[in-house]
């Protein structure tokens, strides 16, 4: 009897607790009426979580950009170079000196004084100092003539010699080599934000570590490592005052969680994986694509070292141009784009050559012949691919490895690799899928030891940047395809600063790569921001800047 | 007894040292950290410069010219003083500083998960044993089966979608109020609830059949007193030991849950550090985790020795 009563009491207790828990939780968590003081953006954690602009590579700059400005800005609609902290600029005919006229009356946050030519010199010092690992650091060191054994004092002296302060608002940057594309290197596309020299003199690195201080439309408030970075708007900012008072970047590792935070109304913009974007739309969210192409994606043949014969394995099938063409023609690019990328891809004809993006720096770089002949030479044609393989002596195919790994910004890489394997199997080849860590792959291509493997990469547009890294025979880091012809053209490029001549040389290299099937170019992709349309009426961003979610100060809120 | 404790303590130190060798070696076997630390465009000069700056240019274990001038000995020497170096990913922060900063979040989550598992497993375990082969027992078995078989990653997402997105009762992720803690703590605790519940149930079933229990009933003791006082006390040894180890598991095993719920604890720190090949932070976390685990085991062993006098080192 006692046992029965006790049993009943426990059951009633459990039921009562459950019935109370729901309404109680509801009453205590009911969200307040939306009033957007703080715009929240959920993004995957960056490789770095620091206030130092030079101790990370370019993608790590995303969470600091709201506070920073550059000499030259990027138009959020067209991706064009526009005046930002520099009002005007001019290059000498030899390409070895650039004069910048700076905007007057621009103040650093927290009363660190007016932006002047001294700050430009200081920015170059920061990126070239010995501990800098910034993406463009090596390039700037070359331009400034800095050696690897130089101490921080020597670096400071060399930068002082190379950067002339004409007056507070005029600065001349002299470079050891011709730098006709310096406009890009000082723009928001790259890694040279303007930071305060006065602040460095007052507290050096220690002070810089505490906050990000610049001249941007947002002022740094707080960084909670591993959680978020918070900014507040600068009232009456010279360029644009944001509509909302605060901006928060929130780190959320998992893609599904980023989607959930957006749908639940906890954030207003989110970096939602392409595979989950349909779910976001179903839940009433909107996908806003970037205005410009954001990422190029290509696959590469391992061991194409024609300019360094000691590293070449001449008997490997990949060295035969017909095999390379066959492998290109076996790829059903449209099917991959439609099924894996949701149809949101633009064809790429030559690795990282883009007709519009490159034309801003090198008018005339694009060869219309490439458009005309791409279907004939690269179009999906398994029959022709088989014939080419037979012609090359590989009627029964051959074995090779496809390296699979994950890369930030392109989670579809594994699926694409598997799709490529199926396409190649269909023409008689015997690809073997090999999963491994990306640093292992990097080690192989860096040391010219990636013979006989196929691997994929992705990156931002800029033909010359890719050529410098992928196609030089020495002093490079990604040895993908080198050739005496390209070496010859590089030598000519080093001698001229004329944009038209440089465009012509780049076009010749493009011709070589296109007709030699040097790589397997796949797509250009746009960056997508998933936004809550009830909160955001308009968000326009170029996408061409690494990190993608830029120009947040221009977000228009829904009424 | 003192000898027993001393031997176990020395064994724990040895285990910690072995762990330091393993974590140091494994971290470096996964590839050159410079391939993550430096941008793709960085040339050989950049590599040399940065390698020198971080001491990565020295031999790993054996330096014939100067035996102690190797990366491992530098690491060990500093680690003994609690210095695991500066983080590469979180520039400006020390590795141990980051672990200490994130540890409260993990302890908070683990504490609530332990509380949930104890509060649920104990009554459910006892009651399923008392009401053996009833509907309640079957229900308990289902709860245990689900808890032990559902992947925590999947469970986390499903709970998030139901309670945060669809119902809007709880936040999806992050840390702040206690509402933020509910979903990750339930996910983390459920597996342990299931395991502990089964353990309590089987221990209770053994005890419920014993002679002294029959005697207490014959003597006319109230049933609740028989069950909750006499039976539970005798059945508690095995679950208690397991519970102590569970505490270690919960503190160190929250990696998946913290990632799913963006909970800023040491688990998420570990994932981010591994992704960034931030050896310093990885080493600091693993050594701290190992120390927690070893200390928990040491305490359990000592507790065991007190409870069961037969356990002694001769």
C-alpha cells in the first residue's frame, strides 16, 4: 500500500514538472520586440582570432575590416578601385615610384590624431617587419629590398628610405622592382590597412594587441576570444555612417548551427553553406549573392615541371598534352555545377583569368579566341576524350591519385573530387581517391614532389597573382605547372611597367596555358550571404575581397 | 595505505610524462605547422624567418651538438613551469592562458551535465530495478538505449532545431544565460544518464535479491527505507566509481557538443587549435585534459582503497 502511494506520487511529480517547464521556459525567454541596435553576423571562425593585422593572413582580416580603411577602396557594386584615404595617385613610367595624395581631416578612433603620410610609412613597416606573416608580406619585403636576416631596426630604416614623406598629405612609395600593380596592393583587396603611428610610438605592439584602431566607420569595442568581436558605429563618419549602432561578428563553427542562428533570429546575416541555402530560403531567409565573382576553382596536374627537367618525370602520362586535353574533355562541368554547386557557377576558361576582373588592371588581357574555342577544346565530350587517350597510347587508361581534403570556403571540394573521379572512370581511366590533410598536399607541391596526383585549389581572382605563385619555375611556393615559355614571358614582364604591354604578355601566357591544357579550370563562384529580409532591406558587397562579408556599413535596414 | 598512494601518485606522474611525449610527437606527425601558419604565397625566405622566430628550425628530439637544444626539451622545460608558449592562432595570448580562460565554460557545462545525469540516473536506475519488467522499466531501457546509441552531434542538432528554431524556447548556441546551457548540457549528460542508469539498475537488482534485504522487509521496515537507504547504499560502490570517472569524461569529452553549440569552452578551443595546427594550444589542452583524467583516476583509486580495505600495494 505504501509502495503504491509512493509510486503514484513520483509519477505525479514528474508530470507536474514537465507541464510547468514548458510555459515557464516560454515566459522567461519570450524575445523582446525587435529593435535593431546591433547587427549580428555569424561566420565560421577564422584561422586567426587576433587584433594584430600583420600576424595572420588575408582571410583573417575580415573581423578587423570594419575599423580599418585603406588608401584605395573597392566599390561595393562594381569591384572597381575608388579613392578612400588616398584622393589621387600616380605612377612613374618605370613603375618604381607611386605618389599618393592623402585625404585631409581624417581622424583615427579614440583621438589618436589625424591620418597623415607617416601612417602610410608605418603601415608598410608593420607588414614588412620580421614577425609579419601577412599574405602580401613577402611581396612588400621584396619591394622594399628587405632581406630575410634584417632585424626590425633595419626594416624600419629601409622602409624610411623607400617611403618619402613629401608633406603630411603626400607620400611617395619607391620600390626596388617595378610595381605597376601597386594600386591593387594598397587597396582593400589586399593587406595594407592604415594604422596609427602615434599609437605605435605610445605603446608599440602591446597596445596594438588590445584593440583594432583605424579610421573606419566602426570603432572597436571588444574581442571575446573564441566568441565574438564587437564594434560601435562612428557618428558622422567621413565616408558613411551606419544605420545601426553596433556590429557583432559571432564565431559559429558548424554550418547547421549558423543556419539555425539565422532562422531563429539570433543573427541577421550568416555564412550558410551552399548545401543548406535551400533550407534557409524555405524558412523565409534570403540569399544575397556577391556583385562580383569571389572564388575561382581549378584542379591541377601534379608534376608539370617542364622548365625544371630534373624534377620532371617525362614518362608520366600527364606530360602528354593529349592526355591533359582528354582529362579536361571528360569532365562534365555543367553537371557538377548544377548538382553540387546548385547552378551558381560561372565557367572558368584559364585558371584565375577573368575577363572583367583582370581588365581593370590589364586592359586587353582577355583573348576572345578563348571564348570561341572553349567548347571545341574543353567541352564535355567523352568520345573525343577516349580517342585522345587512345591516340596518346593509353587506350586502357592508367592509374593516378586524386587528393581529397577540405579547404575553407569550398566545402564542396570532396564532392567535386568524387564527381571528377566518376567522369574519368567513364573514359577508361583508373583514378584512386586518396583522403589526406591539406598541409600534406601543400608540402608535396611546395617541394615539387606531387608527381602523378591531381589536386584542387580555390582562390581569389587576379591572373598575375596566380601565375606568380603557380607557374614560376623557382622562388615560388605552389609549383603546379612551369614551362620555358612562361619563364621567358616572366622575364619580359619584369622589364616593363606599361599596362598594355603587360596585358599582352599575360595574354600570351594565357594562350600557352589554354592551348597546352596546363590545368583543369572549373568555375568561378560567387559569395553568398544569407540574410533575414525582415531586418535587412539591402546588403551589397563585392565578394572579390577575401572574407567576403565586407562593406557592412552600407547595410540598409528594413523599415 | 601511504605507500599505495605514493606509488599511484608516481605512476600518475609517469603517465603525464608519457602523455607529453605522445602529444608532442603526434602533433608534429600531422605535418609542418608552417604550411598552416604561413600563407600560400610565402616563399622559402619567409619560411626560414618564421621557423626561426618560433624555434621550429631546431631538431625535434635529438640535437647532437647540444643535446638539450631540441624542440621537445624546450617544450618540456617550459611546460614544467606551466609555460606552453604563445599561441599561433590567437596571437598575443599564451597557450595556457587561453586554456585557463576557457576552462570555466567547460566546467560550467560539465557541472550541469553531471548534475542532470546524477539527478536523472539515480531515481530512474533505482526505480527501473524496483519495478523490474514493468512499463516503467521498459521506458527506462528505451531511454538508456537512445542515450547510448544516438550520436551527440545529431542529437544536438535535432534538439536545437526543435527547441530553439521551431519552438523558440531556448537559444541555438553561444554562452550567456542559463538558457544557453540547457541544450548542450542535456546532450552531454544524456549518454551518461543512460550508462549510469543501467549500472545502478543492475547493482540494485543484485542487492534487492540479497538476504539482508529480505530480513529488513521481514522486520517490517518501510519499503522506501529498504530501497533508498539500505539497498542503494550497498549498490552505490560501482556507480560511484563510474560517476567519478564520468566527471573526467564530461570535462574532457565536450569537444563535439561545444562545436555544435558554439560553446566557448576548452573543447571548442581544442578543435580550433587542431584545425589551425596551433601546437602550443593543442599541447596545453591535452596535458590539462590528461592531468584532469589522471587526477580523477587517482582520486577514485584512493577512494576505492578506503572503501575496500583489500586493495593495497604489497
